């Protein structure tokens, strides 16, 4: 099967610093043939010259990261690998500055998260302890809506492939994933060693005779895609609107839920304009219907270009998108020089909309690592903390509950050029 016939998935690699993300990813790219032997040999020679032979694998990734940070064009084939069924792209890691923004806006939504957890004594404990990123990244993946997770219990060579240690790591991480809402019976926990290539491309029963699950490549191949939400009401956040001679008004956007067909009556919110879909196009081809995931341009009669703009959302005339008077959400503060208090008014980015919103009430402070309520009605919430808050848009804005419309129910809070917080919407008060 060629690349073209395979479904495409975005993979994000997460986990605590030094737990082996780069090494594992480099090795995976090599094992699947995405990094050629010559490049690997060059990296190996360089690593040996530095007296750190194990770094050879990570070098592939380091070069990539560095070039990406510097904004250089890089060989895109480098981040891609194939399994039997899928064609994977490795996307930004959480440390990358645009990661959260890209995830929120759907520019690079991850379908699968690979959580790398070191089993090494002390390292595992640091990753799940205070300030550890193992739980924080897992929670972020949940909040940002990464549907599938694979856990690599890594550096098993360092603990002599001990089943007992594996179980300890699995129980703790699994318990946490369950507490934040992941279905852990669907998550593979693979004992790996990026250095020994244990259970990566093939199972290595000599090292882990006690392990009966899939190897990493199999697990990546066995990912089950969530069904396309075609049953839900149509939602198409608008990216751009054109007026084309001889055609008319053509909004462009991505179908998030539902189905669009010619002849349908649709309403744009908050513009509150209704028209009829005449034709739908994707990649210059006319479609008889558009489904979730399709990036379309559609000709709509009865609505003028000047009435619409980026941030509007199209939906069925009888089930139009929700315009919020206010909305309540779970918000995690990623970076803020001081703290968030009631009255704070940053810009909220949700789907294609950007609207100033005021923090109207801070209802609860939540422990970011466990999801437990730690304080009712706190005065402020700092970096690294989470809250339940009510926000009021200062201009009409479409926002939906995360549960019903995941892509329209999560948001980034931006201020001073930074993403200061991210959130998911739990409740909307409609206009
Ligand atoms: P990252 O920060 O998560 O990307 O971690 P790196 O991939 O840079 O790895 C951090 C250190 O752990 C490096 O010195 C690696 O050589 C080492 N390392 C990575 N994977 C393994 C493994 O499976 N076993 C052992 N023993 N060391 C590993």
C-alpha cells in the first residue's frame, strides 16, 4: 500500500524531560526506514566523537527541533513514517512555542499521543512528582482532545526488564489517566528500551517474556480512529469569505461536525444571516456532500460577503450555532507573569474566532495534576494551576460545549503575545 492509500494521523510525543522522547522518536524513524542508514551512521559517528554513543538516535530529532525553531525549511519526509495501515506525521512537542495554539485552532490537531515514561529509578518518581511533566502532559493531551494514547514504559534496560517495576509504573500512570477520563483498557502500556529497541518494531520476548501486548509499531497500527461525527448538527467555522465573479459569496472553512449538502438552508452565527447552499468544492472538485474533516469552499445564495467574516460559524437554519452570553469552562494557566483574577480581559481564541472575554467569576481552583477541587472561589489563579471560571465575551461569539462539539468547545487565552491559558467549555448560556 502506498502513502496515498493510508489514513493520515498526527502523532505527538509527550512526557517528562529526559525520559527518552527524542531517542525513542529517532529510533522509531530509523526502524521504519524514515531515517536512512547513512544519516544514522553520521549521527552515530558524531555521538561517539562526543563520547555519548547513545545520543545518536536523539540527534535526528535535535537537528529537526533546532531547524524548526530557527524557522528553516526542513525535509518534511523526515517527520513521517508508515505503519501497515497509517501514514504518521510527528507534530510539535508541547515545548514548542506554537504547540498549544496549533492544537486549539486545529492547525495541527494530534490524533495520537505517545507518552514516554522512564522506568529508571528516581526518574519515574521525578516525572510524576511535584513539577513533573508526565501527568501535566497527559492532562494537557486530555484537555486538548487527543483521542488516543500509547504509553511507553521506557528505559526498561536500566531496570533489568523487571516486570515488577513495569507494573508499578503502569499502575501509577494508568490510575492517573483513568482519573482524568481516559479509558485505560484501550491504552497499550509497552515496556520499551529505545536503546535496545525493545518491543519497538518487533516484540522482544527474550527481554520481556512476561509481556503479552503489542510492540510499539503494532500499537501505532492498531489505533482506532474515532468515528466521524456526521450525526451531529452541522458546524463549519469560517476561515475566510470570498466574493467570486459569476459565482457569488464563497465562505471557506473546515467541516467539524455534521454533513453539508447543496440545497441546505444554513445560518451563520453570530452574523445571524441565513442562505442556501448552492455548490460545495474541495480541492477544485465539486462535492455532493461535505463531511467532518473536509476543508471546503461553498457557494451560498442569499448572504453577502460583507455580512460574514472569519470567526462566524455555519450551521443548519433550524439548529444554528450557539451565541454565548457567557460560558463556563475548565481553564489551566500555562504561563502568566502574575495571576488571573476576576476582571481580567484577554483575547479568547476558539475555532476561528478571536474575541476579548472577561473573567467574570472564578468558581473553583483545581489541582492540575489530579483534577481535584482545592479551593472554592479563589481570589486568583497562578501559572501551573487550573480553575473553573465563567467568562463573558465582549462581542457576540459562537462557542459550544466541549462535550457536544469538541472542536468548538475548547479555547486558548492569549495576552501579551503569549498563550497564557487553555480551556474546555463545560456550559454555555445562549443568547
Ligand atoms: P527527552 O528529553 O525525553 O527527549 O530524552 P532524550 O531522548 O534526550 O533522552 C535522555 C537521556 O536518556 C539520553 O541520555 C538518552 O541516551 C537516554 N535514554 C533514552 N532512551 C533510553 C533507554 O531506553 N534506555 C536508557 N538506558 N537510556 C535511554
